[in-house]
């Protein structure tokens, strides 16, 4: 089976962008579970195996693993994230299905490479395998379909594993969110939209949830590790209260607007936060530029935001503080009156504080 056939027409879905979408870990686990349960009931693995996603797409997945023995079956699918820079692209996702007594329902287990929830605040109970609600429902629905087609009861144990998942998880938010031992099985639509950064934004939201559940009233949205170190030095915040927002200031502000905390500190590089000050909620260099006219007409000759900062410093103009105050005020406008106090800290590349606002 060619990769083009396996895509099931998904290339047409984003034809206007020229980028190829992919499949979530949850979709891959569902395909593998469907194939494994079918093999348990019929003795044969469907390859390719087709599933139905929440929005009605019906992709087909080629199987990379087929094992049937001792009353259990395992199928594996190699995740294809399309043109998205997903850390789990190419990972082998396995689902092992074992029959359970009638009335047991569908039970989920975390195999090697899939994490376990250890902190409250996530949409799963502490102690549960980190298989999110939508992938769980997808697997339940497909188990029921296979049972109806082949005479099963639909009572099964599904163990999901990801080869090298514990190592891959080091490059995700999982440890900070209290998901230990591996990756989360994610996905709400089954489709990975290239460069939508949906997993990162979802991690920001879950970070707020976990911090709130742990009782932390002060959280910080940081653009990177240097700004995190600055916030820890300034306020002594624990890691669980640090939100790695990257360029997604808007994602932090909009979620905190709906799920308030008592105080939010925004900390990042001066140039990035000058974009927030100018009204941009996405701070990526390719999607918003430093607004030098905003910084001041007389420093338009500066090549970078930091150069502008240095020129103003030499002239005795507190540009860093002015940008921090303007960024704070933009943040407050996005919060729309939510009961959240905000302050902003601007740093240079070395982590030196070059501007700050008062809490408001």
C-alpha cells in the first residue's frame, strides 16, 4: 500500500496551504486497536485498517506490527504527522487488545512509552493512563463496531504503547504536567493540521489547569528557558507554575481569561514583548515583526529591537519599562476585566531585566 493511498485523500484537505496534514497519536492508537480486536475475533489483521474520525474522515492505516498469540493481539502503526514538526512523527504506536469477561467494558492501560497521570487538573483522574478522552471514545466506538460486525461482546483491555515514548516525552510538557513514564495519547479530531501548534497550545491550557488544581495563585507565561529562570529568581515560583508559552501569548491570555488565576506574570525577550505591546498576540518572528515605528520614529534606523533598546538607554529613555507597561496594558485588554492582576518583565538575551511594569 502506498503512502498516498494511506493518506485517504487528506492532501486535498489542505490543498490551499500546500502542506500535508497528518494523524494524531490517538488516531494511530485507534487504528491499531481496531486491527488488533478484529484479529482476535477473526484470526486475520485488516491491512490497511480504516477508521472513522470525529469529523467523518475515513483514513486507512498500514500496519507495521501484527502479533496474535495467547489470547491477545497487537497491532502497530507508524505515526505520520504530515508536514507538521511533531516530535512524535515516525513513532511506532502499538495497541494490544485482550478479551475480558462480559460486562467489563473497555479498560485502558498504559504500556511502555505511555505516561501515567500523577497530578490533578487534567481531564483524567490521577493514576489513569495518559490516554485522553477523545482517543478513548474513538477506541470504544471502534471496538463496538468490530464487536457488532464479528460477534464479539466489546469487553476488552486495550494497552497502548509507543516505542521510545519515554525518551520522546522529554521534549514535551508531560513531566511538568505530572504525566510520568511517557507520552500522552492525544487528539480531538484525529487530524494534525501542519503548524497549527495545537499540541503546544493544549499544553499551555493543561499547564494552567494543573497549576490551579495545585492551588497556585501566581503563574508566569514565559517565552523560553531564560525567561523562566528570571521569573524563578524574581518570585521563587515552582516549576508547576511556569507556563512555557513560547510565542503564544494570546493562548495564555485567552485561557486565563476563562480560567482566572490571581496573578499572571508575563516574561520574555524585549523584542518579543514589544510585539505584544504593539497588539500582536502571536510573537513568532515569521508571523509578527518588531514594530519599530511603535518603538519611536527617531530609532527606526535600528536594525533590531535590542539595538533600539540600547540607543534609548544611551539617551536616557526607559524604553524597556515603556514596552513592559504597554505590553501589560495589552494583556489586560485581552483579559477583558477577568480578575487577574498582571505584570510584565522584559529581558535581554543574557536574562538581564531591561524593563518591567508594575502589577495592575
